[in-house]
C-alpha cells in the first residue's frame, strides 16, 4: 500500500502512477477527468452509465505523470454489456497506485455508495474520498456528510471539490501526488490519452445522441467507425455506423426527414475537428443489431473486451 511522500516538485524526483476514478453513475467522474486533463476525452451526459470503457487520461506536469482511469459507474448490471462495465470498473482497482472515490454530496449516501465501499474493503489501494458538487450544498452541510462516510471506511484523504467549477481540484492534485511512487514517464508530455483517435471520435458521436434522445435510446446505441482517412484535399473523412437494437429506435435516431441525425453530425463534427485539428467530413448511418447488448460476439466486435 502506498504511503504519502514529500512533494516531488521540491526534491526533483519524477513520480508517476495510475489512478482510478470510481463511483456511482452520474456523480461527475468524466467531468473531473476532463478538467484534470484540460481537454475533453471522456464524454459527459446527465444520463447514468454514460461511460462504458476505462478511459485513460494522461496528466503531465513538472516532475509528475498520472494516468487517470475514468471507469463506468458501478451499478447492478442488467445485460451482458452491464456485466462488462462492472468488471471493467472493479478490475481498475487492481492496477492502480490510488483511487478517487467520487460521490455526489447533493445526493447523500445511498445504497450504491455503500455497495462500492464494501468492494473497497477488499483492496489495499489508498482510497481518496472526493466529495463532488460542493457548489450545490450549503457549506454547513458538509461536515455531517464527511462524518457519515468516515464511519463507513478509513479513507486515506477526504477532499471536497466541484469538478465542474474546478473548486479545490488543485488541492486534490497536491495530495494525490504525495502518494505516487518514483517512476518513469509512461507517455510523452503532450499526450493526453492512450486511446486511438477513432475511439474518441465514436465517443463524441455517442455523446451527441445521449444529449438529444431519452428513455431507452441512450443505452441502446453503439457507435463504430467503418472508415477514417485523410483525403487528398486534407479533409479527414470519417464513416460512422450507429447501431440500435430495434427498428423503431432507428427511426428515432434518424428523426423527421433526417433532422436529428443531421444535428448529431453537425455537433459531433465540431468537437471532432477540435480534437483532430483538421477539417472533417463526417458521414453517419444507422443500422439495427437486435439485442446487441446481450450478444457476446457483437460486444467483442464493438470493442467491449474484459481482457
């Protein structure tokens, strides 16, 4: 188990490590990741279970490099995809130097938080309790909430923040760096993720659909790239397929006279061009793969692999 050290910025030693961000769905894990990295690499939505894979974000500053793992929200799975997401989140705790357990202070302690704490008792990793969304409560409410959590688990550190506004995030980073061992620089200083561009592109398309649909649609979609290449004129061509589970969902995604799909493409292209730094031609299709969330072969084809 790691123990806190002196700040490496004063002793010249390079420290590095992997840190998992865990918590219930929709507590702000992706928002925190993007704030720390300084660029959007994890999609954000108010829909639970937005994150499906471990998203690796690379933070490099001074003599420090931290590889953050934004994990799917820990929840009771309802499908084979849900099983994959749970295993992904739980496995992250076995491969890190520390973990940030993010909770929404405005929600209070729920059954999901207690379930996660029981899982944390099985590992020796230093766990930070990160009380997110402090901007949504009265400061006087904070101390009783901290006391409730302290009664359930012996956290290495307890730090209140607002990931959206950036409040107290610098303090969180200062404390976290103290727990990192001396180690190598795993990635170049200007690299912010180890995921290929294609993965981030599919996530950006999926994010726009999450924002524009409701009910069962957000959980029923998957996005895959069929073609991505730089054309002679320098424009990046991207051909993307949006998979749904039922014919009725296909109609919803396309929208009346193709309006919703066109808007998804317009908004996604704007983010993709910011990511790639080049003009982009984005072409979208919608196809039906019936009950894809429960078909192991299809899940593997779409990149959901527990290995």
